[in-house]
C-alpha cells in the first residue's frame, strides 16, 4: 500500500498547476504564395495558397485559383516552404527516475510534486520545434493523462498527446525488468515510485495464465491509455530475455485491438521480435536494436509484408551522436592497442598467454561501439527493405542541471532531437522528401490519425510548419522555422515553455 505521504504527494502533483492559460483565438488564415511540401512524398507545389478556417484546412491550390476569404489573416509565404507539423511516436515527457545514473532519481525526488508541470514543459518544447503530435510511450500515467487532457480541452498549449503509461510487463523505474536493480536494494520511495509507474501492469503479468492476462490487460486499458506498449523482451540488450509467451502476446494484442488501439512492443533480439510480429503488433519501437545482431531477410520480409511500422531511434546513431560514437571508438582503439605500462610489466613478469574470456571480449566489443554500428546497419536494412519507417526519438527532459555533472546530449532534448532524427534519416539513405514523409505522414499512420493530420490536405487539421529555406535542398532547413501552427492556431513559440521548470523560454 502507498504511504500517506506518497498519496499526499500524488494529490499535489495532480493539482499543482497554476490556473490554465487560455488558448489563442481561432481565426481564418491564408498562407499565400508559398511552396507546399504536403507530406505525401510527391513534387513540391510552388506558388500555392493554403487557407485555414478554425482548426482545419479548407483550401489548398495554386494561388491564382484560390480566393482568400474576406477578413482572413494573410501570411506572405513567398520564398518560404510549408510542411505538415512533425510527429514523434516515442517520447518520454514525465519523470521516470532510474536508468543511466543516480541523477534521474535525485531529479525525480526533488521534482515529484511538480510531475505534471515537468510533462507539460517537455510537451511544449516539442511544439516549440514544430512537433504538433506526439506519443508518450513510457511514463507516469496519471500526470500524462492530466497533461494530455488539459491540452485537448484547450486549457493548456501543447502538441496533441497520446499516452501509454507503463511498458506492460515491466515493473517500473527501479525494477529488475527496467533497470536491473534487485528488490533487496530498493528504498521505500523507489518501490512506491515504481508501483506508480507500473500502474498494476508490471512484472506480475508475465506470470499469469492467458485468461488472467486478458482481465489484467482490460483493467489497464480502462485507465485511459491511448495505446499499449509491452515488453516483448527485457529492457537491456544482454542477456535479452523474452518477456511473454506467444499465446500471452496474442492476448495482449487481441485485447488492445478490441478497443481499436495500437499494440506495440519493445523487443530487442531476433526471436522476441519475431514472436511479437507474429502476435500481430502494429508497431515496433527502436527496431534497429536487435541485441547486436543483423536482420535476417526472413525477419525483414515479415515486418514489411505485415506493414508493421518501424519507429526508429535515429537521433542516437546519426549526426552529432554518430560523430561522438566515432570519436569514442577511436579513443577505445588507442587504449586497446596500448593497455598501458606494458613495457614495464614485460621487464618484471614472465609472459603468459591465455584466451580472453567471453566477458572481456564483450567489454571490448562494447568499447569499440559494435552495438551502435550494428544499430546503424540495421536501420539502413529496414529502410532499404521498404519497411514503413517513422521517428521514435526517446527524447526526454532527464534531470535539471543542478543534478548533472555533464550536459545532456542535445540529440535527445525535447523537440530539437526530433528534428535531428529527421535529418538523420537522410544520413541513413533517405531523400529529404522521404524523411519528411517519415516524420509527418508515417507518424500520423502510427498514431492512427492519418484521416486528421500528417499531410497538408483539405479537411485535415491545420498542423503546419513554415520554413525560411528549402528542406528538399538541405534537410537541415527544417530548423529554419518562421511559424508553427497547430490546429489552426499560430503558436507563439518564443513564449514556450509557458511556465519554465528546468528549461528556459
């Protein structure tokens, strides 16, 4: 049971926001004379006018043929380029405490009473960079639902959000399944925080009979999640354990599909991924992670033929992240070539020849970046095989600077990390047009929202990003944003985040 203090803190976390700020008033807007890159992958449309009324697009066509409604706000699009708003299908906006250093726990303890504010701030940072729709695939469900609903109801400004809460079958932030931490090493707070993240859908579900699992999954679905992500394998890559039996995975997928929702998995070795694909999943998170193994042609074919969407963690294997990887590998090669003091040891000790242990060999492979190199190769294989690819950046706010010894890598910061992922797809072999499709249309497909957003078409939400330079000539021009519009509202990006906590406006 939760302690009284934990319950009290939870109540505070759900009510701590300042009075909601009103959304911007709706108006009719016409972007005139721009070049439209509509997200469908076809040729750009020069000298085009886009007319927005309320939340939706009511006209798209040659400027000479489009009549701008009287009283409309006219935005001069000459020399500019407009794309759909970007979609990130795998972010983490809330506190989740563990993994990659004690600073995350310190941050979670310090900011626990402001959990909803943290999630809103991270969401607004995404919108600030043109991300108009995002899917949060792991985090604090009560706080995420609060933020999601506040944005949807217009009480707060932010991108549309879909939330999954826990990764089903994992025990929360400080569990063995998520962080390789034994129960005996946990404090009371860590246990309570983990339970709060798991929301009753943790490790116990792995031990259930199928008929019990059906009940448990429906109980979890009743909490208001927008999609289900389950642990098809363990979180960590070595050793990679399969999380649920084939029958149990089918139960999870079937019950999720009965609600009309997406079922997806974290499954990071060949067999766990194959089982998940055969169970009928709709989407794979970070599919390039395959326990350091290359894709087989058979597995690639299964993914492609079943139209399983690949939400790729591109931003950590391209661009500045890849440059850092290459520098780290070079440094590791130098260390391994000269382990230090070898000449001195040679004068004092008799030579001994022995085989390296499997543990030593694995440490060497890790130091030489074999895992990242294989991830990059697998990402290219998925693209080359014609699989449906979109973005899943794992972007997260992490910890406040007061708890950090080193700066957090920019490629996983909210918002900017999403743009870097789109750029990374070009580095992996896509054309700029294909990368924009992956970051817009395919993201909407993953969110089951393509009828409403993801492309620039009449009847769809007016989620638009106006650029000062042509992204088809240089994909990095997606950073040259002069306007962000979400559902017909021009966003004051300079004012975001509206109530800073860890970031600055």
